[in-house]
C-alpha cells in the first residue's frame, strides 16, 4: 500500500498555518481569495511530495485538492467559532 496520500493529507495543519501567516502578511487580499490560496498550497505541497516520492501526479493533485479544501474549511470554521 502506498502511504503517500496519507502523508499529503497530514499536511493540512501546515497549510492552515501557512494560510494564517499569509492572511496576516497580506491583509488586503480579500476573504474570498483565501480558499483558493489554500487550494493552491494543498496542490503544491502534494505535488512536491509526489515528485520526491516518484508517485502518481494525478493522485497527488486530487489529494492536494482535498487537503486544500479541508484546510480552508478548518480555517473558516475556526474563524466562525472564535468569532474573529
């Protein structure tokens, strides 16, 4: 069994942290763009892992999309819960 996709999915806290850092660094980027940034970070991270592990790139893109969306959802849900 190939564990690369699980490694990629485990990166969503990293993407969430990078997203928070980017939000504080570039506040003029509207709230509507952060899910796309999370999606891009998820795909980039997973494609980099797939390239390094020499595994299927299409699977890496798919896992990256899921990871980015999960990170975006976690970020927005935390923002709603905390009230920030």
